[in-house]
C-alpha cells in the first residue's frame, strides 16, 4: 500500500464544489505521506503556515486533475484528504448592519408598494 501511494498516490482536496485531486511529484508525495501519517483527513487549520504554503504551491504547480484521468488502472491511491471549508459566518444576518431593526431594513421596500386606489 505504501509503495502504491508513493508511486501513484494523489492528494484529495475537499472543496465546497466537491472533491478535487492533485497529482504531485515523487518528493511531494513523500512529504504528503509524512503530513498524513497519523490521520487520513486533516482540516487546513491544523496545518502550520509553512505546510499550508507548501500544499498551496503543490496545488498551484500541478493543478487539479480529473478523476477520469486517474482511473486508468482502478481507483487512485489517496495520500490524504485535505478539507478546505469556507469560514463560517459567526453572524448569519450578514445582510443587515449591526443595530438595525427588521422594520428599518424593510422600510425602503414598504415605500415602493403603493396602496390600491
């Protein structure tokens, strides 16, 4: 299994659009195997800044490849899965400014409605 990952392994990156795959070089595969040695899936926030930059360079250098391209000889060996989730908004009411009431926000819309004559 380790030899297969080292020779043809890919990095899976989970994005909001679905999983993407990166086909790194041999040295980069070895580095990724070291990062994912204890956990098959890691969120970006647990990586150091240096690790994040290096993985960003790997993704930029090689780009994402299609899973169809990788399935020539069966399912690809996954080196690890990196979860890239968008940051969650702490306040779901991002369209409203702080301190505004619902009636203040709705007032411009209410003035557009003309009562029937």
